[in-house]
């Protein structure tokens, strides 16, 4: 419009406010958050007029489908992509990606209008789909529908209300101390360089490799798992697949699928002599070939397996086979560290490199936000249609559009390269994940590890100048407030399952679920002690129980639990003593203590893939009683396979194929934890709705929502309203519809920096940067930037 009428930004903003900011006006859009955010930066506040975001609505309707506008157009409208005309012109003339400036204006300019028209056409069709799905739920589960566990409630009363909070967070950003960040970057750069040099020198004393790159996973697996002289001959633990498989099991499964050799079949119990024969085969493969990869496409390997030297000769035809690759992930290196010191050195190297590269990278340009580029385009002089092209993404400005893709990917990954150096602010983008609707960020601030100072000290011998979380520090005159739901996942399981023991424990602030499980697993020694006494005097027993409290709802088996406990022991430089057999009693204790919750988890899994016990005592999957979906109390649904498809899978001749069974087991695991993970996301969504309502009623209060993590929120609070925040913020998080019995508890802490010590006296800290928060201008709070303590 500005491009057409040649008016100033303020004149156009006044016109748009006059016509759009009316109670009867409803704004729809695809990725509506971005549109409303950019209009807010332009001077037009449409937050109260937001109605439907087709991107978010698509996630609510079917979390498995793509959410791109072109995909939704094809699925719901059956029409061609709104970019089709542009694409046809460029393809016919060989114009490469990113060259929109070479497309004539008469083809290029209508693209934005067509984008909007297609979005407008999508909304009623998608709303009809929502109503139809709710009607289907009413037919299949009338009691669930009567509770208003509907998609209509999920989107309009929960999901949509979070958008306003996300907009505020993206405007505010994360204030950074550039001084601290620079000190950390220099420290990590120098220490990592020395650590890498020492590790490379040590590797060269062990293997005959002229050039060593510790950052190369391919080279590391050759060094670790191949035989001398190029490797040290360790046996891999896992594959690189997701989910991972144990290496020996994966090799055996692949050989069975290829040859049909009965001794390699995992589902049969072998005699001891046959077990030794299979183990001899696996050992021989490793000794002869190494285990960095297992590639049956290699003719030499196939010939060896068919020779008389092989303990179990196998004839393998020539065709295309999947390749197994040995994992060198952190868990592998930690578990193998007791076998060889090189693994510990490599793990230390990788740990420091991860911290340095993800958060304190030295090389590369400092980042700016897409929003900032948009504003710069608005203010630019010269090209009369430049701002419109920037707004619709159709223009091309050479100095901004020709960045190398590697540089862009590094910037997206490294927080140090995304901080706006002029404003000392890290601007993040928030999106919801598909299955649980938990938030993810770009850059991923939620992945910043806790306790990295102590961990780094054990490796380097000294702590970095500042913790990485401590790089985020409130500006002078502000305080950071962290509010966490206490044991949110256990609280959620107690709420949805109604387990009386879990409810009693979680309803009492003096009780502790981990101590209670520790007492249940060892009643002889801990039976007469209170939770507080166990927590204080029997830390080892409580720590042993803790992974089970959180892990059992995720259906983690005894082997996985034992590995978790052993990893913690290795990190603490203690001996490993846990096996699947000696931790099984903890799982049994959980089942007895929380029998109702256990049955609830089983019922949730059976909605997706029912499991029954046959006459021989073995469990098997069935399609009987299968729903194929889950519904949360907030109305969201999680889709899996329908009964007809599961019946077809289970009736196939190869139904015992390990890949099929693994897929079905994975679905059961997802069904077990979905209500919990998703439930915590609902807590946060409802707290965001409270915050949006508070902001609407109190637009001038200088309290800013700046970040959402999995089960916590972070705020910036001006020094003048500390008392208001102390009373208000816990209420925002607790007074939500999902807070049923047992009642949630919130832990609140005022700090100067993220995860820093609690503020005892509300006075400025010398390290606080004296900066202004630029986003306050767009929230109508800019005057508070000037009010200093």
C-alpha cells in the first residue's frame, strides 16, 4: 500500500489502524505471528484482532501433515501452489533460486496478493475439517466430547492464545552482556585449541594416521572401531540410527534378513553351543573387518563371510543392502571410557567443542534478525518498491541475499553469532513442535546446559570466566525472574491418572517422589525414614531412584536405566555397577507404589498398539480395541495408525520382522509419554493466555515475558514493580484450567543473570549492562528504558 500511495510510514500506519483495529475485524494469515509482529514493528498493533493462523491450525488438525502454505493449499483446496506462476517463469528461463529480481514485475508483484487470497480460502475449509473431526470424536467417544475435549477448544481456547506471548518474547529478546560473551569466546577458543592439539598428538601415538580431525565422526569411528594400524579395535555399542540399536543386535538382524540363517534369528532361544557359534561369528567379523561400518555391498566382505574361515559361513547374493554405521555419540564415548583412555579424551574434546561451537563460536559475522532487516528495508531510500518486495520475500538485495549457506547454518547454530552486537540482544524465534506442541527456539537457547562450569573444570582444570547461561544478564534497572513448575511431569501424570499414592505425594510440599520410590525399593533400610530424611542422608539411594521416576513413563527398559545410572557414575568418576538385572527391582517397586498410574500408562499405549499375553505367556500385538489416536484434556489429539492398517501389518508373513516390531514398540512408547510431555506444554500455553490477558488489561506495567523453556518461564522485571511481580507471576502460572489435584507448585527466583544466585538485596549489579531494550518501543513501554535506579 505504501508502494502504491507513496505515503510516509506514519501516514500508512494511521490509515491501517483506522480501518483494521476495529472490534469486528478478524485477521487471518499463514504464520500469523510473523505477520502481526512485522505489522507491530510498522506501527499497527493487530494483536487483539488475531483470529486464525493456518500454520498453527494445521498442527492442531493433524500433527502429521506438512504445515507449509503450498502443502495446505494442495491438501485442503486442491489448487496449485500460490508460487506456481513464479516457478513456471523461472524454470522456463533457467533462473536459479534466489533470483526473484529477474522476474518481471507483472508476474512477481501479484504473488503476495495470491498468497493472501489462498490463505483466506483455506480458513473456512480448515474450520469445517475441525468441526468434522469433533463430530467424529462425538460419535466414537461421546463422554470425551461431552467434556469439551475438542479440537475447537484446543485451538481457540489454548493454542491461539499463546501467539500474543510469543510475539512479546520475540520483540523483547534476550539481553546479553557483550563483555562477558567476548571473554568467554576468547577463553573457549584458546582452551579448545590446546585441547585439540593434545588429543591429536595422543591419537598419533596410538594409530598410523597422518592427518587427524577430531571433529570428523567418520574418522573417529575408524580410529575407535577398526583394527590396527588405523584403529584401536574397540567394539561398537550402538548404531547411528534413530532410535539407536545395539551394534551386535543390528549386525545379527541384518544378516538374518539377508540369509535366513535360523541361528541368527533373535526371537528364538539358542542352545549354549549355538550361542557360542553366533558370538564367534560376530567376533570374527570384528577382528577381520573392523566395525566402523558394516557394509554388505562390499564384495570383499561378502566373500569373507562365505569362506571356510568364517565360523558360520553365509552365502550373500549381490544386491543393494542397507549400511550400518557405528555411533560415536556422547553415550558411546562415555561408556567406552572405562575400556580405553582415548575415548575419555575424545569425549572431553567433543564436550568442549560443543559448548564452544554452539554458544561461544569465535569466527563469523555477528547476526541480526529478519525483523531488523525488514525495518532497514522500510527506511531505505532509492528503490521505490524495495520495501514491498522485502515484505513479501520477493525482492533481492545482493549484499544480504548472497551469504554462503555454511555461514548461515553456523549463525543459526551459534548463539554468539546471533546476538545483535549493536543492541546487546539475542532475538529468538519460537515455534511449536508437532507432536507435543512444546516450544522450540531458533537459536536454541533451551539447550544451554546447566552446570557446565563444573563439568568444564573437570576437563580443562579451570572454570570459564562465566557460565554460558550467565551471559544472559538483565540490563541495569531490571531483574530476571525464573519461575519453574516443580516436578511438572510427575504432577501431570498424577493429575491425568488419578493415582492416589502419587497424588498424595505430589500434593504435599514436604514429600518427594524420588525419595518415596527409594523407600519403596529398599523398605528394609529406608522403610522407617521420611522423604526429607532420605533426601538429606541417603542421596545415593534417591539418585538411583530418580531416573525411574522420570524414565518409566517413557517406557525406558531396565537396560536403558542401567546405562543412565552408569553414565552418571562415569561422569562423577565413580565405578559402574548397574546392570539390567540389578535395577529390575526398582521398576517393580514403581509398579507397586503407583499401580493406578502404571495401569493408566498401559491403557494409553493400548489405545495405539494393544498388547496381550498369549497362552504360552509371551506378549504379542493385536489390532483389537485399537483407537489409533489419543485425546488430551485440552482437546488436542495425537494420531497413530488406524486399526485396519495395524491388522494388515500384523497379518503379514514378515510380521516378526524386527523393523516392523520396532516401529510398533516406538509408537507404544510415544503413546505412554505423550499425555505427560503435552500436558506440560498445556500448562505453559494456559499461563501464556493469562499473561496475554494481563498485558491487555495492564499495558503500561514494566514486566516483560522474555523466554519459555519446557516447564518454566522467564521474565524481566523493572526495579519499580518488584513487589507487584512477586505476587502476580506465580498466580499467572498457577491459576490455569489444567491445575487440578494435585495442585501445581511454582519455584520463583529473582536473579541478575540466567540461573544465577538469588538476589538478596534489590540493587544494581556492577556487571549489568547499561543498555536499553529496543522492543519496548513497540509495546508502548519505551519510557521505562529511561527510568533508572
